């Protein structure tokens, strides 16, 4: 909670105005309950209108925001391999289209 309040203060300072929308990136392994808990903690800290997105989706959005996109739709795959989890997010993107086709989540065998 204290971390979120500190984050909110830093956010307002850097933006130099109120923020109307926030996005929080979480691992694909987060359950619905964990995502809801994060939203609730943010609400309690005064951070409203929080969207909780998986890391694969955030990486796709980052790709779209930082690359020249073609006129016709093309398919991209974002692969994230971590210590315990691996995810693959597949999206169709173009200058006028952003559609997530699939998100696949794998749990590595830790034994």
C-alpha cells in the first residue's frame, strides 16, 4: 500500500497533472483473484481506472507503439521465457488493426 501511494505521488509529479488511466503489467500466471487484489490495492491508494494486463500483451502494445506497421495485417509472436514461466502471445497488427489471436502460458517443470 505504501509502495502504491509513493508510486502515485511520483506519477503525479512526473506527469504534472492528474492521471485518468493507469496500466499495470503482471505475469501471465497471475490469477483473476491476484489481478483483482492489485486493482483493489490501487483503488485504496487513490489510483483509479486501473487496467491490469499480462506482460505478453504489454509487449505487443510496446511493439505496435515503437515500430512502423504495414498497411496489411501481419502476425507477430511475442515470446517471454522466464525462470518458471514461458508465454507466447500472438497478435495480428497493421496500421489500423490490433487483435490478439492467442495467449499461451507454460509452467516449467521445476523438479
